[in-house]
C-alpha cells in the first residue's frame, strides 16, 4: 500500500479532534452570558447546558434567519455556518444541566399550573418531567425569569418562531403564565 494512503487516513483521524477544539473555542464566547458552569449570568438568559440538541440547533437557526428576534443572539449567529451551529448544539447538549436552586412552587401555584398544563396537554410534547426531546425543549428547572419572559413573548408575538406556542399562550391569563413559570422553574 503506498505510504500516502497512511498519511491520508492519519489526516482524517485528526479532523474530529481539531473540530472539537474549534468548537470549544467558539463556545467560550457563549460562556460570558450562558455561564462558565452552565448557570446563566443573568436570570433572563436561558440555560443551554444539557438542553436537547435538536432544539438548540433550531433556535440558533431561527436567530440567524431572524425568525426569533434577539439583539443579543443575532450578532452571535450572523456569520455562523450550519455545521458550527450543529456542532455547538451537540456540544452544549452533552453538558450536564446546572443546578439553579429554584424553590418548588407553593401548593396553590402548582395546582393552578397543573390545571393549565392538563388542559393544554403540555406533556404531549414536553413529555414526562417536562424534559422534552429532540426539537422540543426541556422546560423543567429552566430559569423563572426566562420562562416567564419567553412565554409572554410567545403570547405577544415578540417571539414568533412557533405559531403553535403563540396560539396556546394566547388562551391564558398573566396569572396562569406566571403560575406555569413558577411551577416549571421549581420542578
Ligand atoms: C451577550 C450575551 C449572550 C451571548 C454571548 C450568547 N447568548 Fe445565547 N442567549 C442570550 C439571551 C439573552 C438569550 C434569550 C433571547 C431571547 O429569548 O430573547 C439567548 C438564547 C439562546 C438560545 C435559545 C435557548 C432557549 O432555551 O430557547 C440558544 C440556543 C443560545 N442562546 C445559544 C448561544 C450560543 C451557542 C452562544 C455562543 C455562540 C450564545 N448563545 C451566546 C444571550 C447570549
Ligand atoms: C404541540 C406540542 C407542544 C405543546 C402541546 C406545548 N409545547 Fe411548548 N414548545 C413546543 C415546541 C416545539 C417548542 C419550541 C419552539 C421553538 O422552536 O422555538 C416549545 C417551546 C416552549 C417553551 C420555550 C422554551 C425555551 O427554552 O425557550 C416553553 C416555556 C414552553 N414551550 C412551555 C409549554 C407549556 C407550559 C405548555 C402547556 C401549557 C406547552 N409548552 C405546550 C411544543 C409544544
């Protein structure tokens, strides 16, 4: 076998490692907001550590397309390739979900939230424990301020990348949405 074949395969073998370095380098930028250890720097910034990879990718794509508007995220993805978005989604999905230490909702709040959750059949999509899968996000133990803000943004149409979630949230009052946020944050 000619020796260049070995060189060729040796080169192929180093590609994944180089790629992983490349991505963890890009991911350091994300840590300034999403947290060094997965705990976001501000309560309005979502946890991305341990989030489902398919969902993370869809959001990066939607920020880039402008389907989901965000002054902070738009510049992050403006020049990002699909491969980098997929690699970052994969990278963050493999990290452990951080401990935010949020308290469980009180009984009255939990009861109100569960009533809404049952009527809307949230768990048909967000699944047991609200852990989601694939393109559906985990919402349990996500930060309270972020959950509240993003559900309100769906309802008002400020977050316009999922018509289903918008229609669903329109059916609920401020107090219902607050109860859902407190309940999910405390799970
Ligand atoms: C300057 C702060 C900042 C930086 C840096 C940043 N983000 Fe964000 N990110 C945010 C904010 C704020 C949101 C919430 C946007 C909204 O809902 O309006 C967000 C949302 C997200 C979401 C959606 C999560 C969800 O639950 O819907 C993903 C995915 C994400 N960021 C990934 C990244 C990645 C990957 C990087 C690094 C390339 C990064 N972010 C860098 C501030 C930042
Ligand atoms: C038909 C399936 C479906 C149902 C039912 C559903 N969701 Fe969702 N939900 C989704 C999908 C898909 C997304 C991601 C949308 C996107 O691409 O940005 C989402 C996004 C969310 C988000 C944003 C998460 C984040 O990280 O930004 C929250 C919060 C949420 N749902 C809460 C709920 C609650 C509470 C209920 C019940 C009241 C519910 N959902 C019912 C499919 C569903």
